C-alpha cells in the first residue's frame, strides 16, 4: 500500500479519532498525541489493513483502547475530560454566554457519568455513530448499548434541569 492509498483510507475519519481521544483525555495536545500514535500503528500495519471490514471502526477501537490505557497509567493523575468542539456564530452575546455555560455544565455532568455511559454518549450523540457500530466498537449487546445511552441521557437531562432550576424543587 502506498502512502497516498493509506491517506485516502485514513484521512476521512482522522478527525473522529481526534475527537474521541479529546473526549477521553486531558487536552488537545494529549488527543493529538493519541491520534498520532494510532495513525502510526495503522501505518505500521498497513499490509494487514485489507483484512478489516471497517478500518474506521478498527481505528476507533484502537483510539479508545490507547486512551483508556493512557488514563490507567501512572500519568493519569492529572488527566481529565475536556471537550469544546462546538462553536456557533450569529447569536447574541447573551445567547452565546448561556450556550457556553450550558455546554460547560453538560461536560461536567458527563465527567461524572460511568466510563461506559460517557463513551456511548460521546459516540452516539457527538460522533453520530450508529448503534450497530457502537455495539461492535465496545463489544456490547444491542440492548446494553441502548440502556446505557438512555441512562446517560437521563442523567445529563436531570442534572441539567436541576442546575437550571437553581436547586428550587
């Protein structure tokens, strides 16, 4: 496989790898390093790439595993979840502040979710993966994915509503 063939296969989904890594790791720099490591591993195994039915799913799994290993390592003491992929123009300053505040709260709430729910929510609602793809990536049964996603969404919704009510019942 030539370099250009490899790039034609990998380039369409490299941003998804980065976003997943950024969701799981501390910063843009950590996510860039993780993405680069995965791409290097893919390049090193380019001769076997034709064996995979879905190279993107394989790369996403590699990214997830690399990031989880990184989080489990001794250096993980100062790693945390950070995500800011959203930018919108044309809104008033008040609306921008409110949206940014809500997004920050959603990120904080997601940090508190169990790891599996957090990853499923990221893959489905941020990355727009299909249920079948998530099932394969996380090696889970269809029902388990849907239940975990439902619980994650419910937890985010309830905590966000609680925050917007300012603790008033």
